[in-house]
C-alpha cells in the first residue's frame, strides 16, 4: 500500500490485523497489503497488538509508518483485539486479517466489489489457501452443521474452483473476512466473553438471526499458515468450551429441539476421540473445555435471551443453511 501524499478521505476499507508475538509473519503480511491494487487513499491498515513481547510494535512503527497501531496494555484475547481495531477504524468495510497470511494483490478489491454487489451481505468470506500448498484450500467460507459443529468448507481439498459458483455460506473465517460496518455494529461485534476461538462463528449466527446474508468471494484470495499463531491445548480448550456456548447462546430453540440428537452425538464423538488420545495434552484440554462449557451453561442461557429476542430470520430459512453431513 502506498502512503497517501495528502490527507485521505474517509477510507472505504479498514484492514484490522490482530497480533500477538507475530513479528516473524508481519513483513510478509504487510508487504502484501502494500501491494494491493485497491486505492491506498481508500484503505487503512490497523495493527492491534495484544501486549506482544517480541518487538512487533517497534518494528511496525519503524518499517510501516502508514499502519495505525492500537496497542493493548495487557493480553486480552482475539475478540477484544478485533473489537478494539473496529472501534479505531474509519472504514465502511471492516476487514479482519490474520497476521500469518499473504494476500494476493486483488484480494481487497475483490472483497469491496463483492460487498457492493450484494447489498444484503453482512459478511464476505475470502478464499483462504494453504501457505505452503497454494493449490489447496483451507477455507472457502464456513458452513454450519445441524449438529452445531461449524465446518471449513473445502478444507484440505485441491482448489479446482468447485466452490466458486456457490456464493451462499453461513459465515466467514475470522482469518480473512470482511464485515459491513452497519452489520457489525448492529450485531455488536465479537463477544469478548468467548475470549478466543469461535468468536467468528458466534458472530455469523447473530448476523444470520438478524437477517444478514453471508457471501463467499472466490477472487479474494489469500494464503494462510494454518495455526501458526495458535493451536495446541489452548485452542482445544476454548474450542471445546465455546462450541457448547455458541450452540446454547445462538441456535434457536426449535432447531435445538429438532437436532438435539445430532448435537449430543457430535459432542460425544468429540469426547470419545479425546479419551482415546488421552495422553495428548490437547485431547485432555478439549475435554476440560467441554466440561467448562457445560458448567457455564447457566450464565450462557442468560446471554441467550438478548440474542434470540432480536431474531428476524425464520426457522425454516435458517434450517436450509444447515448441513447434515461433514463438508470438507
């Protein structure tokens, strides 16, 4: 991205990069943003640093002065960081981007074009490909199972354009997704009580309940180091906990009752697989996360009321978005 020579007008797109000790990835990520074909004077880049200890902030301020740095005083989690970036942003389009990505030059332009072409779209998902196998997909938009388990559409498949024509999705992966500001603000952004993991799935549910569409933008291509700045036991715990919380908070009652057997069976499969791998730290963390999810249900059910009271989307319309089998 070129640094504007004069004071820019209100930017159309604000690219928000949450960062925690991601210095080793930042040059690739930020150089790719400098190379975008979308006009620099209609773009801003915001790095939200979550109390890193690896000199990320010093490096960015020295080498990428055009980047706005939002520095958090303490490590607060991904949801807090993204919300802080959105609060600082001036753009009409809020674009979340992982720090361990490399966007193709036309990535941002494709997201902007897609949001303009779909006025009812609250979320626009990028085509995320594997960094080291660039002809293989990591995510072609998120879909939601009737069992309450979210899926990365196309994950690990060779990209042959097999998902390009099907633009309707449930939501976008938070590593490369754009949100219309109006939709983000109406939904209230990410739920900081989740801390990290599935905050994008939770928001996808809430946007759907509010009547916003989610659209896949196949020309918005980027490459992603999978779990380079996360994963392990921490991810397993929060995924285990937050999956249960998101179901309890966001899935309408008629759908829970209709698919209760599938939901319980899916959670049992997770538990069973974790028990079979019990010596692994991540497996034990996943079961601890499930237990924390169950223990926390009383408070989550109190959160649920505020979400469900705002629902305008019909049950059968939501039902049509749910998949019955693993999609990957």
